[in-house]
C-alpha cells in the first residue's frame, strides 16, 4: 500500500521486529494497566511504530476515498470546501490517536472540537447522523486493516491487538459523542430560530391592520411554512392546564401556547383530515374556531374566535370542545354590542316591566315563539308544550301591553332580536 510500505524481509525487518518485540515485552504487560486502553500500551511502542505512520496524508486519502466510494451521502467531488472538512476530520482523528498513544493523559480537545464542528455541519446539511456513523466505522476498518498488516508482517506482536482494538473503539466512541454534541446543539439552535420565525409569522398573520401578502409569503418561506389558500384561527382556553406541557400539534399548524388564550393557526381548514387534527391538538380543552379567511385576514378570524370563546365560557354558546363560529353567526352578531341590544330591549320591551317577574318571563317566551313561528298559535303551543288556548290568552295580554306596535314589521324584527339575546343570557349557566 502507498504510504505504508512494509520493509522487505532481511536484516532491516529482523532489526525492526526485534525492537518492537522488545518494546512490547510479553502479553502480560498489555493487561497490567487498568486506567484505560491507551495506558495499556507497552512503553515505547509509539516511538517504535512512528516510522510506519509518518505519512498520515496517505492514510487519510485512503480513508476519505473509501468514505466517498462506499457512502453515497459523501460523494461530493465538486464541493472542495466540504471535502477539506472531511480530510481535516480524518487527519485529526489519526493524529489524535497517535498522540494519545504517546501521551495517554491527553484530553483530546482538538479532536473533540473538530468533531463537534463536523456534527454542526451535518445538522446544517439536513442529514441524520446515520451516514456519519457509517463513515466513522468505515474509517475504523481502514485503520484496523493497517494495524493488522503490521501484525501479518511480524512488525507488531499479535498480543497488542486487543489493546489496539479497545483503544481504537474508545477513540471512535469519543468522536461519535463529540459529533452528536455538535449536531444536537446545532439542531436545537436551528429549532429555536425556526420557532422564533414561526412566532413572528403568527403575529404577522393576525396583525390588524393586515400585513401584505408579500410580507407574509416572505416570512412564511423563512419559517418553512407552506403558504395556504386560506386559514382559520383557533383560540384555546388552557385554564388550569396552562402550566402543563403544551399539546402536540401537526407540523403544518402554527401554534403559540405562551399566551392566554393559546392561538392555533390552521392552514386550509376544510382540507382532508383537518377536523381530526384540530380535535387531536385540543386534547379536551375548550376552544373556538374562527371563520375561514384569506391569509392576510387572520385578525378577523382571531377576533371572531375570541368572542365565541368568551360566549362559550359564559354558557351563551354550547360548552362543547370546539365551538365553530360559522355555526353561530347570528348569536355572534347579537352579542357583538350588548349595550346596543340592551338599548333595543329598553325601547321595545319596556311594557313587560309592568308585569310581575314570573308572568313577565312567560309572556316574553310566548312573544319570542310567536314571532319565530310566523304568528301561528298552534305551532307556538307545540313549541312551548302548552294548550293553544293558553297561547291565545297570553297573546291578548301582550296585545294590551304593546298595542299597535306588536303588529309593526320593523318593531317585530327588533323585538325578536332583543328577545333572542335576552333569552340566551337568561338560560346561560351562572347568569
């Protein structure tokens, strides 16, 4: 092999074999040290082997060539910068191994720093560490073949192979650990940056006045979020569970659980499987989902969802796991300005104040049903589960209270709105 030439048999070979054998003594010497494999090497072995490892470049080339040939992820002939890093990593590993043979107490700092840097590079390249682990094992096999060549040529006593093997794999494990450290740090850093970008993207999607589509698209690209055709905002009431771990959401959702209520941006809400994914993210928490809107109108979806969640808390809207605004548009409209509803009730329903409370509620309920049923007494009776004659009696009372106003279409419409809002308030738990 080039760069690792075993001397021809003769006096030179005999002299070298004698020197190495004398340095390595007997097999018992190898097992005397208990402080680690590098301390198990016989004294002077490193100096005796130095002539065979003077051409580190040649060994490095063999390792790099094997890595590029056998591992497809590293076949990058046009990337000089990357190949320089690979060369440096292999050469540093070999040099570090020999230095630790000479000085077993060395901490291997330069090798560790190099492989932490390689780990960060692997993370930046978007690869897993599987390919790198394969490269490490391949490099170890090449080095092991070199060592065995010495044994086969009688230049290294066979009884030191165990120490070589243990030291080699310890060195390998330490390089792998350093690479994992660098890789993990880089991934955490990248994840932190991505999380920050996605948080900014949420803020941009729900800002009022709205941001431009171009600004949203640009930030979405850096946040690795495919821009959807539409979106909906979900607000989640985490309540007493806010201190616990946040729910796990699909990667295509945007989420902020550091605010109350928590915010979830759902892309293309009508897409296949979306309803199931939203339900899975809620984990039984109360939530409200705003309407589907264009990507620059997230503030409107958020506003409606927030109002719906508040009404669900009050019991005005059904206390189901997920309240969808599209199913309660009229109620949202009524409660958008409750002071306005109160003013409308004061104007059109004041005659009811002259009646005692129990009767007032019965008359208000009958009037609302009469308006909703198109003035059909039989339908009102069926809805209220009373006799039609009871309905007619109550309507005569209402006619006495309201007079001609009871038959004015505009007044009837506003009465119905006010009665509907008051009824929702009255039937809400804890009113």
